[in-house]
């Protein structure tokens, strides 16, 4: 089951690559950041994002595990 979720997530990242989407990132300790950005790189174990806004973000690469655990979300707006 987890393999199916991972495969579907990778396909989703390929589909939205270079499109403007809304992200919600949980930085811990009740610090949530919401911003517009793009998925600029999709790799076997991770994906990279590029914010389109000036935000305080520690990192720009996330593993698929981060997404499955809810540390980063793609918001439909």
C-alpha cells in the first residue's frame, strides 16, 4: 500500500512540475508557512521547490516521506 502511495505521489510531482501551486510547510513548534511556489526538481528520493515569495524557509528540498507525514502539503486553491 505504501508503495502505491509513493508511486502516486511521484507521478503527482511530475504532473505539477513547473506549475505555480500553493504550499503549506510545517516548520515545527507551531510555525506554519504558506506560500506560492513551483516544484523545480523531481528525483527518485526527493523533490525540490522554489518559492515565488520572499519567505523564511530553512530548506527547499523535501523527501516524499516529508509529504506523506504532512510536513509539507500542496493546497488546492
